[in-house]
């Protein structure tokens, strides 16, 4: 089962990945898709669980085709995970927004 889905929201394409499933394979699939996107056009939505939060977060930061990404959002599965991920975002200076609600994350991404 692929951990990558291409979804549309408000008429825009979003690369949705679930790093709880197949972290490394997911990263490779995501990068393969981003390679063919126009610069600053891809929207990336990632779901991370507590058991994989640190590994998944740092894999997310290692996007090969970063220049192709317009905006990135992370879905934390609960509030505690969201605080941990938000802390990591702040100390790493990443341009990632953290959410606990998938629909809010989709709306934020498509509004960018």
C-alpha cells in the first residue's frame, strides 16, 4: 500500500503522505513526484504519529526537490504531538505549519 496519495482540495492538487506507514518508501515516492512539479507549485501534507515523530519530521525536512514546494503542512494525530512537532519546527526554523485537523490543513495549503 502506498503511503502517498494525490488529492484535490478547492481545485488544487496536494501530495498527501503518511509517514506512519512506510517512511522511507514514502519519501522516495514523494520526491519522485515533486521532481516533475513546477518550482514553488507543490503543496505537501504529511501525517505523523508520536512513535515516529522525530524520524518522520527530519525525513520531511530532507525533501530533495525543496524548490518545487510552495507550502508544507504536518498533521499531528493529537495535541501533544502537535506541540512537540511545533517545537521542532521553531528550533529548526522550518517553513512548516502544524495542524491537528486535516481539513484545516487542506484549507491552509490551498489558500497559499
